[in-house]
């Protein structure tokens, strides 16, 4: 099978990880990377506001030309915010390739609750207008299935997020890394006004050693006096992200309410790194992990503190649960390869229909 794999290709743990998994499965991958098209002042503007400007037109023209030249069996478009419906129709007419999309973000969050950055009210327009042109859509949220179908999608499947075995695995920290990362509880992620600050505050007040890594939105304004406790808050990506997880006894996971999440990539990455998943409780997670056996869940700041203190007094329980969680994500094939097996199987059904 030949798959033309189009996307930004900015992060190794997204497109690159899935492309490598596809190649492991015997698929010939033809990459198309559009991040380079959206450079300069005008390009960056079109990155934030996907409108049919010069950069977007050039991107679509080159994608069509590559599709015609390479003649793939399928075209897999990762988060196709900058792909126009007219391009997809032309590709279909000229190549007959199966068109598949994947989006790990919540396409309809702006319409569902409106609590998104203001430019997100326009950000998905090109993609939403293109929904009927795809043969298959892969989404990560159950709520998105009906929303895609209402917009004209022909076929929608859940394709859960994943961990990358070549990146997410237990690591032994050096002495300098231990001083930087070792703690009782860590959270690595972004800020949202959804109660996560209150959870962190309760843990600190309970006397637990808590560390926080994330982006620029963890400001003094949102943290208050916790800003002095945490000091400079840095991002942690790639191997630094793994070190931050492996330095903690327990790793926090919050659900993005803005993205209507019921699980996240951290739910797989944390156990894959051999660490204990300490997460907000959701129905989806309770189906994936046995509570107290393979992960630990909470539904309030008070329950979080209670569970964290109980675990700190029982290091053997932390090790047991973390090991069981690690076995679970591997046995249930929550890796990039596991997800790409599902993708290939679905595409093959379409090729069989042709």
C-alpha cells in the first residue's frame, strides 16, 4: 500500500511517529510537509487564519501535483486546516485515491461552547467545508462523530490518541536531572481555568513536593502566590517531557474542558514511561484502566489529595500500579503502531470496494 501522508510535520510524536509505524507495517509512505509554506509575516498570518491566500494556494497546488505524480492508494491528511475542498475534489478525480483525515483537536469546540481563543472561530472553516469530500474521518472524541456526520461526513471512526514506544519508556535520570525533576507529583501541560490550579494548590498545601511544567499561560495572574512556589515554569517536550514524568512518583492528568476531552495522550504516555497515572476520573478512562489496579482517579481536589497522600505512604503500591498500567497500554496496543494498524485496516476496506 502507498499512502501520501500530509500534515505540518512539526512534532516528531505526531506525523513522524505515525509514518514510522506505517512503514513498520509495510506501507510505503510519501510525506508532504506544509509547515514550511507558512513562514514569513503573510505565511504566519495564514497559519493562524487559514484563508485561501498565496501560501495556502501554493500548498494546495503542490499537494495536488504530488498526488498526481505519486499515484498513492490513499491520502492521509493530518489536521487538514489548510486543505481546500476544491483540492480534495481534484485529487479524487485525478487519482481515485482514498481520502482520509485525522484530527486530534476538537473541531467544533468553538460552536459547542465558544470558550476558545477568538481566532478559533475561523480557524476550522476550510476544514469544516471540506468534510464531505473525504471518504473517511478519524476523530478522537465520541461527541465529534455526530457533529461530523451532520456536516456531511460519509464515514467517521474513533482513532484514539497514542504513545510512541521509541520516546515514551522508563528512563534513569542522571544526578543533575534528579535534582531538577524528582518530586512526589508532577503536572506537565497547559493551563485552563477549569480547577487545575485549585488541585495543584491543595497538593502543595498538603505538604507534597509538586512540580509544574508547561507553557506561557501559567502566569502569576492565574497562579497567584503559587507562582513563587513553582518559580520559573518551563515547557518540557520530547526527552525532557519523559524525564519530567520519570522524575515523579505520580503524574497528574487533567481533561481539557475546552477540547471536551475524556482522555488525553498523557493517559497513555504516563503509563508507557512506567509512572503512575493520577488522573481526573472519566467513563472512558474507567473502561481503559482498572481503578486502583492500573491507574488512580479523582473527581475533586479533596479526593486527589487523599489519594496522593495515601499513595505517598505506600511506595510499593505506586510501583505495583505503575507496572500494571504499563502492561495495560502495551497489551491493549495504545501505541502509534496500534493506531496505524486500525487506519490501514479501514483504508483496505475502501480499497476493496473500489
